[in-house]
């Protein structure tokens, strides 16, 4: 099927020119009945952040000229581009929604890394307790709900952070050893 129902002529002309460069593809020419549309604009950037800033600026310009936010989309082929674009949109205060993917800062690995850094930066601060809950058993260290409950009880009774309560709490031998090593590493990183 060569007819494209969404794109305009200029977009398909550019697509056809790129597709034609692939000698291994079966030859075909995409076409549309939607008319020529707006000319394709090609921009070149040296850095991902420079491209992301230009995207955010262009979206802001279009929104300021009356284009509705929901009529604007950014399509990228590689997830590694999402972080730079997302940061540029946040910086430019451009509202956005990620469709078909998870925002960079919403990814589990990123949340875990940020929690670990937060815990290392303030290991004895009760505000770091949520970070401790998030990463204390990643990877698995034998800390279950019962052990975490015991740590939380000790922390509350002594008015100390959850990380500080690890060495003050009676845990299974496996969990105790693993969590004491975890505490040592966290404190070393933050040191």
C-alpha cells in the first residue's frame, strides 16, 4: 500500500527521497491526496541539547502565534533523545505529555538512582526515609515487610533515620549483613 492518509505531499516527497537511498528496499513511491502542505524544513544541530532547545523554542513560538498545545507533537526515533527534549520543555515551561513511553524522570531506574543519591547526600535525615524505602532492597537484600517494619519501629522510637536504624535493629542474619554493607556504601558515597 503506497497511499498515505496522514502526511502531506512535501513530507512524502522528503520521505521518498530518503527511502530511495536504500538499495535493499523494494521500490515504491508513497503518495497522498491531501495536497502539498507546508514545506519541510531541515535543521542541523551539533548537540542534542541544542536541538532540544530549538524544539522547545519552536513549540513556544507556535503556541504564541495561536497554535493549540494539543496540535503540536514531537516524534523521535530513539528514546535517548527523550531526556534532552523533556528537560528543554520543562525549562521552557512548555506543557507536554509523553505518549507510548515513560518520561525520563519517571523511569524506575532513574527514580532508583535519584533515591540512592538523595539517601547518600542526607543519610541521617528523616526526609531521606522514603528514599531508603525505595532502594534498601534493590537489589534484593533479604529485607521483607517484617524487617522493614522493625527498622521503622526502631527509627520512630529513637527518632533516627531508617538508614541509621539498620544497625540498631535485630534482623535476620542475611538481611542484617546485606543492609549493614548497604549502609556502609551509602555513607561512603555521601562522605
